[in-house]
């Protein structure tokens, strides 16, 4: 079963013996000004119908993440659509939406530390943030195992699920997913959270 097959967080926690809790993850986040390029790019996105997660990923989400990656180009690499094969028997395999890795200018996926997933469409054709959170959690657990297979251990990994408008963050620590009580919608605050997370690894 691929990562995108996990649609509820309890599927992930029960299958792998993990826990999930709500929490206030960030205090005193400092807003970060968007670059001129990002502002202009997001303005142009308004001219394209954003009717599904693919369009939002291409026109909104990826551009915000690229802007973040550029700010930390000497520290991280942003990947999209990469396979994260961990264990087919554990149902942890398949393509992932986005990953930041703690290796600058990397040519392939190594040392994934931050996962981001797009909110998916449910049967009613509505954006489903719970679905995105579940897939993100599965990818974070997969990243933990992937790193351990490579002899690397990070006590904390971060994740995010978004529909391009609302951004919901989570932290994975001691086999517990801490899902942020807050949903971010302000661009400067969203960038501030991303900067805060990446700086925590540096």
C-alpha cells in the first residue's frame, strides 16, 4: 500500500503502533517577507483555474516551497514526486508529494527531514485535510525508517498538509505525531514557520 492510501491518521498510528496528539507547536513565529518573485508568481496563479490539487500544487504550493528552498539553498534540497521505498511488507512505499532533505544540492533523495502533502479530494470531491495529514504522517514515519537504514537519526521530523490556502503543520517525535492546533493562512506567517523549522536543524 502506498503512502497516498492512508486517509485517516488513526490508520497510521494503529498500523505502526504510534500515537497522535494535538498541540501548540510554535511560539512567537516571526513573519518572513515573501520575495518579489513569489508575490508576482502567486498573482499570476490567479489567472489559472485552481480546480484540483494538481493545479494548486503546480501554481501555489510548489512556488512557496521553492522560495523557501532558495532561502536555504546551502542547507537543503527540495524534492517533489520522489519514491520513498522503505518496506513493502510494512506498506510504506510509493511516491511522495514533497520532501526537504538536509543535504544541499542533492542529486537524489537522502536525509529527508520535512514532508509536505497536498490535501486530497474525498468522495464528495472536497479538499480533505485529514487525508493530507494521514498521508503526511505515513511519509514522516517512512522518512524515519529510511534515515535509520542509512545510519542517521533525527529525534524530530516535521510535516505539513495543505490545500494551498490552509497550512497545517505537525511534528513527529518519540513516535508521536503532534498535530498543530493552528491552521496558517497568512503567507508571511507560513514562510515564517518554514524558516523556523529549517533553522531548527541548522
